C-alpha cells in the first residue's frame, strides 16, 4: 500500500472519535456535514473570526462537538442558533437537517 493511501486511512480513523459511547466530531467538519455552512474552509474562517460559539463560548475549528451542544453562528446581521441532535460522518443532503434542531 502506498504511503498516501495509508495517510488517508489514518486521517479518516482519527476523525471518528467516540468517547463514553458518544460520537464526537470537529466543529468545522460538523458545520459542513450538517450543511449549516457550505464548505469546511469557510467554517474554519468563521471559527477563526470568532463568529461561532458552542454553549456560549467562542469556539475554534478543532473544538469537539457532541449531541446536546448548542452552536451559535453569526452570519452578518443575523444569528443562527441550533442544538446538536446527532453526530454522523456522512449524511445525505435530504437528511442533513436531522442532525440539529433550531433553538
């Protein structure tokens, strides 16, 4: 197996984390998978700019998200506030809204 393929497999395994039976995920990836933000790079930029909070604390892109967390995103002059219902690696476009509920 080539080293690039092994590196990919390692990264995929590293992104799947389960702690005490609860799956967790990096904030930037969750924002992309749930389609709250279209691209992961844009999610990173929003986090770096301090426009994203988890449970009322400013969050970096690498902050871990788990079910029950409340995420607040400032989009210009409006704010979106959601509660995380589920964390999944991949989800179909039609089912993305099942990962969260608006607060």
